[in-house]
C-alpha cells in the first residue's frame, strides 16, 4: 500500500513550498488508495517556534489535507512527534556503531565542521579510536556526537522527477546522526522514521536531493528497502527569485490574509509543478485525488503567478453558494458603506461574478455614499452614439421626467419603464438615455448594475442632485 508522509519542522509559517509538498504527498497517497501520515520533525530545538505546530494543524485542517494515522489524541489521530521518539533513534544509532557504519566523535564540533576533513591537519581521528579510548571518553563524560561512517565507492539512486543520480561517496561528509544533546538530526531521524512508518514514497523539496545518497547509505547499512523518491523543484516568483513575504506572499497565511480562498490556493498550488493530461485548470480537492499522477510532475522551477491565483480565486467566488457569498460580503458592505437602507442581497448577487476577492465586493458600490468628480469624457460612447451634446440634452429630459415621480414609485423597475417611454418619445436608442444617466449617477463606466438600479439605491434626492451636477459639468 502506498504510504506518504508530510514531515514539517515547526519553525514558522506554512511556506507555500511546504504546503505544496503536503498536498502532493496527500494526493499521491489518495490517488492510489493509500495513507497519508503527519510527522512533526522537531529535533532541532533551537529552531522551534511555539506557534508553528498549531499553524501546521490549522493549515491542514482548513485545506482538507487530513492525515490517516497517528497516536490516539482524545479520539483523534495525533501526529507522530520526533522529540517523543528519542530513544528509538538512539537504539538505531548504537546498532550502526556496532556494525561500523557510525562512530562516536569527541571532537569539538566547531573545529570539525570548520575544517576540511580531508586535510591532515583538520582530520578527525575519532573514526580510528580504540574501544578502550572510546570507553574512557564516555566514562569521563566527554561531549560527543555520533557520525555516519561513509564508505568508499559510489552511490546511485533514481528520483522520479530528476532521474538517475550518481555521486562519489568521497563527496559526502560523515554527517552527524545524533547531536550532543542526544537528539537525532533530521538527516538521521527521517530515515529511521520513514522506515518504521513504512513510507513508500518520500516527497520533499529538491534541496534534499544532495543529501539523499547519505540517507541511502543508511538504508543500506540497516539492510532496509529504499523508498521511491520524488523531489520537487523550487517555486520562484515572477522575477525568478525566491518567494518572500517582503515582495508579496510566501506562506499560506499571507495568502489567506490577502483574501484568497483555501480551495483556490490548493487548486493553484496543485498546478505549481504538476500538469494534468489535458488543459483543465479548475480542480476540486476530490478531483485532484482522482487525477493526480507522478507522471505530470516537472523538474523545472515553478513560477508563482499571483495574477493567475487571483483569477482562480474569482472563479471560486463565482461558483460559491449565493447565500454563503452574501453572508461573507455583508460584513464588508456594512462596514464600508454608510448608507444603510440598501438591498444587500441584490448587491451581493451583482458583485459575485465580478470580484476576485470577497472583501472587494463593497468597492464596486463605492459611489453609493458619495459621487467622486469624474472625467467629462466618460459620457462619450461611440457604440451607443452618445456625445457630450446628447448627454446634456438627455440629462435635462431625464431630470424633467424623474423629478415628478413620487417617492413610493421610486424603484428600479418603474424608473426603467419611465425612461423607456422617454426614449420612444424622443426617438432615441435606450442606450442613449441610460448611458449618460449611469455616468451621472455613478461617475463610472463599469458598475455592477444598471442606472435605474443605482437610482433606486441612492434615492430620489441624491439622484436628482447627481443629474444636476452632470448637467452643470456638461454645460
Ligand atoms: N523536516 C523537513 C522539512 O521541513 C522535512 C523534509 C522531508 O520531507 O523529508 O523540510
């Protein structure tokens, strides 16, 4: 059975690259009827951020990437947590020492890491210590780390994205497996856990590609089966640089704050490095679970295109349940538009197909409270044959008609009928009436609804005032 794992280190926000890794692991498992496992890799205690674990859980919950297994936590699956598994790693490290695949290193850490291990001067000699010397050092309570003993030769492996990779073992360093605080490094713990958790497909960022031969030597030392590797390319911004918060957004939280919907984020991220067999772009998570395949993964860096994500967000907003959109947009309408006797339902419906962010819906109606001065040329409309002169004449006639309408009859449908009549009377096209009125009432060319609906929205007094203002401008 296919088993994948998401193994984040709780060191801060959920980077977009990390979320993509989680998503692909989830999809690989689900598309093959397998299991998705969550493992918190918290062995680098210096880098831990207290809030980070919660961010990981919340993100997976909001996006629907539910894990299938883990220790029981109040009836739910908890994640596996590496810091709680310290003894397990130690046991395996000692086994490696016994078989000469690892050794105690008593060197001062800095000295060893700074030195070139191949130069005689800096060479660490710990590999050659006798059993007695090791025993003495341990009894004296000397600080130590456990290092991997890299054998001579070459290591090859196959990555499903990057293909066949071969390195000379002499290029690999005797990496630390167990640190002086007794905790394992990521480099060790990931191998032990992936084996014990029976992970079949290891999916992670390509920054781990160069360390993978060392992991394979560990698998070999234990006689364990090496998992399938799927390393993912970098995600870059439009300028080909690393994604950063400073230049826009780098994390799931950043995107949520901007106003993107989780479904749109997941859909967009799925396409950052993976392409389906056809040109389909909109995928629900359930659809991705069926259609995702490793074949569609690419090794060229993915470009994060915020404009594309905005478009996608707009598509998700269009598909959203009407009442849900109304409820979400309502707060923004009420908070930002002072006039209160408004048909918010109508406004929400008009906005739903026109916005990329829910919080922008009210902005389409920013003319309601106040008419901002506008460019006279907005009245010009070639297609509808509207000139400044026609606008001036039309607004005068419209004013004449509308001023006598009783307040109880001041509603869109009736106003529309009155103005249609006017068009007939004056032998004008309806557009020649409605266009100048729309400009006069809203000061805009693009509005979410028509002139008579706006007239109803802002009321009779305000409408007449704005028409007068237009006439004055056109004089
Ligand atoms: N803890 C590692 C990280 O957050 C996980 C890498 C892996 O998936 O093996 O980058």
